[in-house]
């Protein structure tokens, strides 16, 4: 199996991440057809040279990329395209899903002799814009290798983690660290502020130390200045991912109390109207009212 710049790509899901990834593929010279449940989300990509995709045309595209919100969103789309899938078509899912749902979806497309590769990403909207994402892939090693021409446009590194579902398991572990860390960063910024610290200096002061991380460098300055636009990580997305982590741990009778506590904070924040807001707004949940 081999792909090149003339290989036609269908990209489903033009959200914060998918739209940026599709744009990079277009700029790299790929022929890209785009689809989104809300069709207007495709307009900017069409202006860049993409074509609008009707889902019943999906069989014309050797590579199908998906980047959708959650288990139910991906399931709904796969249900719509399943009858049109062709043998040896490759579905590369960049969404962040539960391991069980990924395995179920893989079986569903394999029944059509198509190939499923779970490829969740880390790096946020900045990584999507710059092509510096890291990708955790699960599935057939040779197929993953053949996708290098696509992966190279989108990412700095792709690691095959094992068979189907292991890419998602890795992303869940990644998000466990990011989501739980975000709540701790908020607590640190709030405590520093109450102690008289100029919190705008926290990120540069801690840079390179043991407390430093990419989430810290992104979130701490936004929290310090209450800068919550543009949205980079949605609260509901991290809450969903952290919930997947807790559920996966439960399958193995593994207790992860720090993750559970962070999930409780994120869920509380969601219910207060911050579901679609940037993750940095968790500082408002922590600060004294």
C-alpha cells in the first residue's frame, strides 16, 4: 500500500483541530474534500481550495480522516458512511475516543474490508497550525508506515503504540496528565496571586525547572491575565478525555484518585456554563468567589 500527493483525501470534522489540519494538507498540495455536520464550517477550507464532500461519495477517497468530538459523534458518522466504504480504504481517526469504542468502530469498518487506524493527537491548536503535533497510532504497522506522507505534514512525530486501541489508550494517559495538571496549575496561579506574586512572571520564572511543561507555559499566562480567547482547549473536551481515563482505569481495578478529583472539578466547571470555554477558565473555578 502506498500513497502520494495525488491520493485523494476526505476529511470529516472541521472543528478547532480538523480545520487547521485540513488547511495544512491543502497547503501541502493534497486534494482534500471536507465535511462537517454544520456545513458552513467548511466554507473557509473550500475558499482555500478544498471541495465539499457528500458522505455518499466517500468511496472515492482512498484515505478518510476523521477528527470529531467524541464516541457518539464518530459512531454517527461511521454509521452514515459504512455502506459506501471500499476494500482497502484507510480510515485514520484523529479523534480522542474510548478504547472500547475504537475497537468496536474498527470491527465495523473491517466488516467492509476497510482499515482502521486510531491516530489521536497531542499539541493543541498551535500544534495543528504549525504541523508539530505528536501522534499516537494504533493498528497495522505497514499501513501506519504508508501514511507517512500525510502524517509528516501534520506532525513532528508518529509513534505506533501497538494494535488497534493502543493509540487511544496512550492519548487517554496523555490527557490524564494534561487535564489533572491544568487544575493544579490553576491552584498554583491562584495561590501565587493571593501571596502577592506578579503571576504574569510565573511562566518565565519556572521555565526550564521541574515544574515546567507545555501546558504550564500555555495556561499560566492566560490564567494570570484572564485571557480566555481564542479557545485552545475546550473544558468539555478535557472533561470527556479525563472521564475516559477514569473508566479505563476502572476496567483494570486501578484507583486513580488525582484524576478523579480533577474530573470532579472540570465537571463542576462545565455545569456552571463553561463547557465550550477555554481550559484556562478553570482558574475562575479555583479563585475565591
